[in-house]
C-alpha cells in the first residue's frame, strides 16, 4: 500500500516533474506515419512532433504528391529517421520496404488521407509505396487509421462517402473530419483534424475499452453562488481532475457527459459538456442525465450554501462601515440525492464521490462515503492540490482503502477509471 497523501500549504511544494511521455499511451509505440497529397500535410509535421514528444518512434512514408506540399527533409528532421518515398528504395537489404516497414508498426496512420488515396485503399491498389505498404500490412496485427483531408464538396461527394463506408466495413479506422475554413477559400466539412485532436484520437485508440457501453456522467469545477450582480462565493477548484476523468472515460470507450462549473478549460475530445454556474443549475443539469447514465462521478466542488435572497442590484458600501447582512440556505447535495435514487439503489447507476479534506483524510473520507451512501469515494487533500496538475488520491470502498500516489491528474484519472471498470465488471 502506498503512502497516504499529506496536507500541504495552499501554495504547496514545487510540483514534481513528470516527463511528458510518462503520461502517454503512445510511449514506446512504433507508428508509421503516412502522408498523401494535400495541404493538410503541414499538420502532419505537428503530429509527427507530438508523437515523438509522447514517446513514440515515428517512421514517415510519403507519396510523391505529399512531397509537393512538405519536404521529406522536414519530416526527417522531426521524426529523426530517414523518410521513405519510393517502393524502389535500395536502402533496405531485401529491397522490400513495403514489407519491412509494415511489420515493425504498432499502427499505420495516414494523415492526411486524400480522397484519391482513400479510393486507392478501397480498391487495393498498390502502385506506390504508401498504398502498397497498407495493402501488405498484416491486418490482424497492424491497424490502419486514416485521417481524411479534402475540400467540402469532395468530402460530401457520394463517391467519397461510399468509400468511407466501405473502408470502415473493411476494418480501417476512418477518423472524423473537422469543420471550418478551408485552404481553397470555402467553408464546410472536410478539414483534417488538428494535430492535438489526432494525438488524442491515437491516445484513445491505444486505451483498452474497459468502459465500452457505459455512459459516464461527471461533475467538475466549482460552483458560483451569486450575492449580487457583481459578487459571489465560490470554492477553490480548477476543474482539472474532473476534466481529466471525463477524458479518461472517453478514452476507455464510454459515452461521457460533463456538467462543468465556471472553469476556463477546453472540453475534452468526444465529451458532451453542459456549462453551469450555481449548485442549483448543476443539480438541474444532473437530474435528467442521471436517468440515463450508468456511472456518476461527482468531482465538482459544489458550494454548500447559497445566499437566500440574491440582491438584484450591486450592494453599495456606505460611510457607516456596516457590513452586509448575508443569509445562507443549504444547496441540494447532488451526490447524496443521486445516490438515493432508485437507479443507484438498484445498481443501474454506480456512484463515485470525492472528498476534499484538509486533515485526517481517511477517517473523514470514510465517514463521508457512508453519509453520502456511495460504494466508492475518492479522498484527497484539497489545499495540497487546488489548481495543480498533480495530486494523490485515496480510494475507499466498503472493504478496501487504496492509495494512488502523487502523479499527474491525467494519470490518476486513468487509474481511477480502471478501478471503476474493475468494480463494474466484478
Ligand atoms: N457534493 C455534491 N453536492 C453538494 C455538495 C457536495 O454533489 N451540494 C459532492 C461533491 O461533488 C463530492 C462530495 O459531494 O463528490 C463531497 O463533497 P465535499 O465538499 O468534500 O463534502 P461536503 O458534502 O460538502 O461535506 P463537508 O463540506 O462537510 O466536508
């Protein structure tokens, strides 16, 4: 059993350094990155860099058309390996780069995949190295992931849509396209996903789908309870832990709904987000979702009280020095209310609570678990983690107490999702 997290000061000690690649599922993976012709080739340069940073070995293969948009020199510099552009490349001892390259790969990622390249894949054509290598890959061991990139009319064309459907039926992972301004000056669907979106898709691809078929509902961030139109009370919470949990649940194959208090964090890929301000709004947003979700993770720092009467105009200071009269009423305990519902009681909805404590973590967290009526409670020392990227957790259920030692919140989120999946499956 690892060490139980200790309370720290609000500022906390300097954050521990975690190498970026220690956070990634791509660490040690061998990715063959194929580029076919399209202006989105410039994004492939960013993707290559991000993959290397995540700890993957990247072998670039380019078509002749791709080399019109970006040079092999650029891709060699970013990947740190010579780029392959021809099936007649004599560098390979057996002169069979299409075989050798595909045998080493954990996945082949074609980004960008042009309309023409997808049509070639569909027909099993093999007149240049990239399509030849895709055809020659051992299908059972080396997945093929393609990121389409083209003009909106080309994307919408029935020929392309037919090809996409058939490629999917053939077991090829065809990623979504982005929407927006296109290099040709038109606007619509067909842009290649951005490098960070592609990276997230690949992270998800290599995550075991332990929550497939589950619908995970997460609350995250603080709530804000207005006192008047310009002032309010809130809790110290960055939302980072809740957002990391939503991301980890999506990567693990779940449908994810995220009810977020006021935080400035980007919505994790694939996650449905509902923004709220107050505890009451959070409660209103949670209720319908708790009717359909199968897992509820209450990571939000919900304000316990709200002002009974919110002033409609700004409360002004006067010369007397009198302080305002504040009267609070208690907010609904969202977690406890959901945990009491029929679905939670019948086991159709697995509820997970959080406890942000300042001291005596284990005792307070266990008491809170029983008080809230949840099977699993995650304890942490609030002041030691607020706003930071790392944390340490204590997982408590009826029989066990497991400490997850100090780590980035993204890592802890993946571990928590893993522990929840274990309990759902047992
Ligand atoms: N919670 C909630 N609704 C509330 C208050 C808390 O859903 N009105 C949830 C939190 O999201 C968390 C758990 O209950 O999962 C515990 O929150 P915490 O603030 O640690 O505990 P409280 O119930 O507020 O108890 P106390 O302030 O006395 O520690």
